[in-house]
C-alpha cells in the first residue's frame, strides 16, 4: 500500500524506461539534459531560477525560496491537481550523476516536496553515484 505520495525517481539516465512506462510518467530534465520522446508530461528545468513564491510570510512553506527542481515539482503537482496536464503515476527528475547527492539532500529538506512526492533512487544511481551519507539523507523521504 502506498502513502498517497507520487513516486519521484531521481535518475541520471532513463534509458531503461520502456515506452509504456514513459506514457504514464512525467519527466523533468534539469539544464540541457534530454529525456527523449514518449513521456505523458515533459518539462525542462533551467538552472539557477531562485524565485520567491508568495507573500504569506517568512515561515510559510509555500513562500520560501526553493531550488529550481523543487519549484518545478511543486508547479507540476499543482498543474496535475488543476488538470492542466496528464494524470501521471510517476515523476522522473533527470539530473547529472555528479549532482544527484546534492539534489537528493535538497529535495529531502523541502517540506512541500516530501509531502507530495516519495523519493526513489534507481539501483544503478544508488550504487554508483550516491554516497552513503547522502543516500541516508535522500532515503529519509522514500521507503
């Protein structure tokens, strides 16, 4: 049984994702990375777009400064709720291998992201890229 959160796959490659699996998933590609065709929802995330979301106050989770991936994930979630995009079952965040540990820690620290998404690391990225320390932080979100 799931906990209601959408699985969020933090990957450096999506070559093993079949066309059928892509057809039910959203992909967010960071920077110049390309995910290829066939995704239900496809978006690119430009780097270094730190914006403040609103004016509820300094301690409001939705108004804090988020990293670019957290912003994109939260916008994707809201688009799904408002039916502005397809009803995806999984989300893939395509990131360069060297940035996976930092990205996992950043997403783990974001309360809105961790409330909406369950972080998953594929075995290839978990075994070869993410250090023991960052894996422990990253897996706090996931199961």
